[in-house]
């Protein structure tokens, strides 16, 4: 073999090694294999890379140098020493079989032991080695028992067309409130970054608000990313519209404007992140992109004090985002990881208590911010919503962060809605960000205005959340109704195509029947009714036809596609 051929082979091997190394760190945060879009985002600024920080860049740089030097030496030797060309094929062959054997051992022994000992993070990392790349999983889904199960469920789902649409909950969030005497109230929607429901006790400033609020116990964001959660709240519907050209704007914002409301957005990243600005052009005031959360408080105060009409304010608090920054005085929970902690390490789960403490200290700063924020709100004249853009996994499923899966920790969020003169109510039905503005508009008596604006009516009883795909249309969603989580993509005719099922606690459902009368059949019937209301038209569906599912069998391991915040 000529040296130039070996240089070509070496270059391919070099790129493959780099991809695997990158994949290992990416899988730590995203739970899916890396693609071209992931690499581009990885190189596009530290702020967008959840858990991939400066230490990871340094490590990959060193790997590049080491591999480049190794390739140069191999190529140089093959040119200068002819005997090396005879030795190299044998050496490569031996190395290949050794690597294959080691990979097999990793699969059979290490992953089995990791799962047995509940070391979910280690099991996820070992899933990235070459024997578990996408094409092997595609074969399993095509010929394996789980693939046959999903195909059968899709067949059952397609036959539900002729059945009557089931009720979807009757608007439980709206029914929990009471009509107000007029629309003469401000509406303030406060969206907190990445709140894990298990640590709400740190936010004591919310106690007085929550004591007289509607609290949704099973509330879900419309996605596992910031722009999806914000837009789901603003649009009052699942974000199946995201990615369509031309960009839609919210009929609710139009309706509130027609009713005399002045609307404005506040917060860092609330204008341009995830193309939010392209979907919110109909807000009547320019957004405030504050350099930090504290500096926007005076602007919020001035906006709400302005007498030029009632207000619709959408406010985003960003400070609790990874890597969980906080001022030095907020150190109630110690020990904690340092500010420069490397979140991209494969074994960060060992530091979970310290990471949780840093997160809680970040929440402590939020708690003080909330105390000052609430002083700006006239609770007697304001409908106040407090929720989160998405959840925040703290190793419940073996990972840290969000935007990497549709697990409960990433899409289930708190929701408090306080109505002037209202009392504490607990809503146990599944609710969604898509139900919030429809409920508020009903309490304010804006139904006729909303009908003219063709705004959707939230019905409650289910949630549809999208998996992050950067600024492109998602390729995977999940339907949640309290019994099952049904993962789906969009088919070529705009129909929902099921790709996986899990129970509400994220355990994969690998078999079962969808016979009439069963719980699964009721879930699929509710999903079919939701499809009839929200599915995109076939003409548009061609713009984001569902990719062939080639990912891991676990329904929480996503279709290979981009991801981030």
C-alpha cells in the first residue's frame, strides 16, 4: 500500500477518534450521539454548551495535537522506512481485533455491572463506544422485538381515526380559577430558568404567593429548552409550529393588545435566543435585554407603574442556568463545587452533593431577587404566574442539566398562578404551558376577543413537549397524559408517528396491547384528539418530515439530531 493511502486511512482514523472523544463528553450532557450540528454549537461559544466548558476545550485541543503528531510520525515512517509498510497492515489488523474484543468486554461486563449497581451515568457513557453506534440500534429497531412492538402500536394508533375524540380534561387549570369582574388587571408571567421541583423549598419568598395561588401538581413545559418553554407560554399551544416559514406570532398577544394591554418582554436572552424575536414581533414594546437579572428590576417597576393601559409582562430570570452562578454572600449550602468546576467530566455524578449545593446557592440568590421582585407587584391588581422555562435534571436519570432528553426532570416544572381575591387550589390533572394564557384570558373575560384572533383554547389533561433541536423544527416530541409518555415524530403527511413509550416515571414500555378499554388505548385516543387539533398540515410537514428513528431503543434516548438549551 502506498504511503499516501496510509495517510488517507490515518486521517480517517484520526477524525473517527476525535468524534468518539467528543461524543463521550457530549453524551454526558445530551444522552445522544453527536452530529455536525452538535459540533458547530460546541464551537460556538461557551454560554450555549451545557456542561461543556473551557476544560473540555483544552482537553480536546490536547487530543488533537497528540493525534496529529501520531499520524505525522506514522506517515513519516512509512515514507522513510519501506519495511514499515509491510509491518503496518499486520499491526493495524491486530489493533482492530484487540479493540473489538475490548469493546465487547465493555458492552457485556462494564455496562451490565453499571446497570446492576444503578450507575446510570457510567452505563450511558459506555453506550457511546463503536459497537453501540446508530446503525446497530437501527437494526435492532427494525428486526428486534421492541421495533415490532412500536410498529404494532403505530398500526393500532392509525385505526383510532374513526373513534370519537376523547375529552382532554375540561380545562382543569381554568376551572380552578374564577372569573374577574373585568380585564382591568395586569398580567405578569415570571419564567425562572431551569427549576428542579425537588428544591423549591429554597424559594421561601414564594411562600406568601403560593399560599393563595393555584398550584399545578403535574405541570409540564412545552419543551426541554428555553425558547420552547417561553414560546409555549406566549402562544398558548404546543410548539408544533416552531420552524415554520414564515414565522407565526402569538394570537394571544394580538388579543391582549386588542383588549388594551401593553406588552413587553424582560430578561437576558429573551429577545434573540432560539429565534424568539422572530416569533414575538407583535409585542407592543421593545424587549429589555438586561445585562443581568438584578438590573432589570427598575425597568419592570417603571413599566408596571406606567398608566398607559394594562400590562402584559413576560419576564425571564436567567441566573439559575448552568453553571449555577451566585454572589459570594449566598453560601448557605456547603461544600459546593468551585465556580470553574469541569462539568464535562465523565464522573461528575460523584460530585452530585456538591453540585446540588451550588445549584441551591444559586436558588438562594434567586430567592432574594424574588423578594425584591414581589415588592414591585400590586397583587391586588395583577394576575401573577410563576413557572420555569423547563426543568433541570440533577442526576435523577444519570445526567445533569436539560435539553438532552424528555425525562420528567427536564420537562416537569412548578406552576403557581395567583388571581386577585383567589384562594389556594391544587390541580392534580396534567397541565401544560399551553394552558396558562387560555386560562388567564378566560378569567379576564377575553373569550370574544380571543375568538376573533383565532387563539387556541387550552383544554388541560395532557401536555406535548418538544426535544430541543436548536433553531430548527424539533424532530421528536412527547405526549404526556398522566399514565404514559408517548414519544412521536411527524410523518410525511403531518401525522404523529410513535417512536417509543415509557411510563410516567421514565421506565421504557417494551411490550403491551392497545386494545379498546385499556389505559394505553385511552392515552392513544387522547393523543389522536390532540393530533387533530395541533398537527401541522401535510404541505408544511414536508419541511420537517420525521427522520427514520435510528437512535437507541430507550425512548428517552433521542433521535440523532441537534440539541441545546
